[in-house]
């Protein structure tokens, strides 16, 4: 009996078409970045629209807060402000002393970096990568590779930018690595992501390296990607196995990567003079530079 409906596309043809499309996407992957950026820019308004219900819920929750709760929060904030004011007074003295020492040694002075507060719009749904989407893009001057921190420490870096949003790769991602140093002894190591939000791994650390549980790791500034001195993680586990060539060191990020909401986008410092000669030469008039340059070079 002849069937009423004709047969559809054969399975062999579907398989062949899928293989051809897969090979084409693999070959053209690097050339599709402009297309991805354009699509991301077009979809950015939709992300803002999708974020509206959450913003409305937050506004409703804040509006329904009781007077006693607000008063309690106000007292706690006042207490924290007093504590931070006392710390700032001590830090101001240390900063002035540090500036005097740097001027004597001819070391570069770290200027205050430009910062912008950004809000998390979306959390990664990809099981193989850990990233968040922020509500600032190229219109705000955001660029690929820009460091991102929160109130506790380093969070990650920008890996994709559109007009109104950007994607931040977290330091816990398996593809992320950040050069750090131990504040206790200035030993430099590299902290690699493990795919777990609260875990970083210090690879290729020699067994003789002076590292202890509880050591604080801060960004070293190497690679010129992350500014120097930002807290990154704290060493939580140290295992030295005789059968292994290197020590197994695990650290915990200081930033709460599983509940971040507001982050800081940081712009690198402007270059500063590296030596006293550079500083003197930068302050001299043009005629004086011409007269002194042969003597300095000698």
C-alpha cells in the first residue's frame, strides 16, 4: 500500500549535514567574533528587560523594610564608619611615610585608579565556564582584559565587551590564572582556577618553597593585567607528598564568588616616572633638558 505522506529526510543525509556544519563552524570559529559581538550588542537591551522583575522585587523588599530594621542597619553602618575612619587615619600616616620612602628610592608612585561600580545582570549557565555579565560596556570605556574586584578581593577580568554590557571571567574558572605573591615573604606564584568557586590551585610549587597555611596571596602586578597589591586568596591546604615532585597547595578566594552583586571595574594606573633621573628630567624645562641630557647619559 502506498503511504499517504512522503518519507522525510533520511538519517544519512541529516548526519552528513550535521558533520559538514560542525566542520564549517570549527574552521570559521575565529572569524565569527564580530558576529558574536554584534549579536551580543543587539541582545543587551533584552538582558536589561529581563533584569526588570528582579529590580522590581528588590525595590519592593526595600520599601517593605520595617523602621526597626532600618534603624538597626543605620547603627551598624555608623559603627563600621567609625572603625573605618580610625583605620583611614592610620593608613594616611603610612601612606605619607611610604611616599617619602618611594621618593628617596626613586620607585614609581601608584596613582589612584579610575573605578566604576557595576551590577551583575546574569550568572553563567555554562557548566564548563564561570562568568558573570555586568551592566557596563564599551560606552563606559570597558575593555577586554580589564580587572574586576569587589569589597574583598579580585573577582576576575573582562573577556567580552558589547555596547551596554560585558562578560567577566571569574578567577575560579579552569582557564584563568593570576600571578600572585605571598605577603609574608614576597614569594611569587601563580594561582589557577579549578572550576570550583571557592578553590584555587597553586601549581608547580617546589616543596622547599616557604609557604604556610593561612598565608595571604595578593596580586603581584606581573603581566600588567591586575594592579599590584589587591587581595586574591588565602592558603587553606598544603600537602607535601614524597611521591610527588611538587607540593599540592590549595587556596580559597577572598571574594565571595557565589553571591556577588556589585563589582568594581578598574582602569590601570597612568605610567609614572621610574627613577629620580626621570622625575627630574620630567620637571625641567625643555632648554634645561637639552643642556643636561649629555651629562645624564654619561
